[in-house]
C-alpha cells in the first residue's frame, strides 16, 4: 500500500482544500476531501475526532471505509465523570460499525494536571501548542492518531486519514503514518488534504 501511495504521489498533484475560517461549517467539505483520498488510495482506516458523536456519525455516512475509528473526549474533560458523547450517538456509531475510542488525551493527562495545579506547562502541552501553529485541527488529527495507535485500533505500518477540528465539527484532514505516543517522532504527516488558512481579521 505504501508503494501505491508513493506511485500516486509521483503521478499527480494532490489538492489541498483551504478554508478561510476554522470551524464546523467546513465539516462536510472536509469529510468529502477525506472520502475522495480514501477511495483514490484504497485506504482501510479513517480516524475522526468527535466530541458529541455528531461528526463521527456524519463521517460514518459519508466515508466508505473498513475501519472508522471515532475518538471522543476523555471522560472528565469538561468536569468530573462527565462524558460528552451522548449515549444515543454512541449507540448509533456502534450500529454503523464504527469503533469508539475514549482515552486519556495524548497531549493532556498528567501534564495538564501539573499545569492546572502548579501553573507551569509540561512537555506534552508544549508539543500541542507547537502543532497549533498549523491550526487546532492539525493538533487534534495528530493527537488522535497517537491515541488510536496506543489502543491498537490502527496499524503503525499503514497510512490512514486522520480528521480533526476546531471546537466543533471538522476542518482539517491529513494523510499520515501513525505512531505510538512513545514513538511520537516516527509519526509522519504525508499529505494535508484540508485545513483552515487561519486569517486574522
């Protein structure tokens, strides 16, 4: 499969969809760009961040892929013991064949606890801030690839499309080679399929 991607890359220009502004209004176009690349490369896996489950359900509807992994916020992200994905959307996602991952965020966890308690940033959050130079969605797309690899839901030997967003919905899609969090620097972003241009007004 990797050889096919190399061949495809050499034979055609890969378009990138740029949005003027970040956010949920870009969701359908982002998913369409991801679906097109999945078909072109015959990819097996798509990762998508989804807080409530709504974006995951839209991906299940629009992207025909063998392995759709929907990554939710960790329980307790907004307040103790609260899971933001609704039970109804979780059930609908499971019926669609998607797999749902709820786990500690790769760029959060104990490092975030240190920042909240002691007012100083840890390494994971510095990495997150650096990735946000490319937009919040880029940080999310890379983070969920680490989380899915650590959970054994995606192969680190096969490229996949990973989709993130800014607050709600999806606005960023990348083709990447996943890695485990402990092998973070082995993760490779191979193509940027969609992202906001991040204009300042």
